[in-house]
C-alpha cells in the first residue's frame, strides 16, 4: 500500500476535529432540552465515525486517482462514490432502525463535514496569508 499523502491526513484531521466540535455542541443541545440519553451518545458516535471514515476514504480515492489516466481516475471516483454512498446509507439505516441509536443524533453528524468544508476557507487563512507575504530582511 502506498503511503497516505500528508494532505489527506491534514484535511481528514480538520474534518475529524470539526465533527468532534459539532458533535459536542449537538450533545449540549440534547442535554439542554432534556432529551439526552445513552442512545444520543451512541447515535452521535455512529454518525460521526461514518462521516469521518467517508471523508478519509474519499481522500484516499482522490490520492489514488491522481496516479491514473483521466478515464481510470473517473472510473475510480465513480466507483468510490457509489460504495461510500452505500456505506453511509447502511450507517444511517442502522441509526434509524436499531433502538440503541437516537435517529437524529445518528443522522445529523453525517452533515457535519459539509459544514466544516463550508468554513474551511476561513480556518487557516491567517497562515496562508503569512506564507504569501515575502520575508522581510532583518536589520542587524
């Protein structure tokens, strides 16, 4: 197996941290409205884990597709998207059908990566701006 690209790990880490933060907020809301129980926690773990795994697998697919020709890359991406959709559907079905999982807490984390991606341009912007500026020579 090829080494996992640093960008895939970095972006997956960002998504994982974002999902963790949004999951904690969701837990707090359930607690505040008096609807929190173990099923909420289990549902959150199921949905959050599925969302992070989906993003990581997508990153691995993109990494592998860059080494292929255009036709092969498109086929790999289509195949991966289909399999990841089935995976997410299975996770969602578990969250809805099994009584040990809260339905809302299982489904909501599946949308957390989209929220994180929407805010991604704002996070790390300062670092990118600093890298874009040329170094100022030091006066000694």
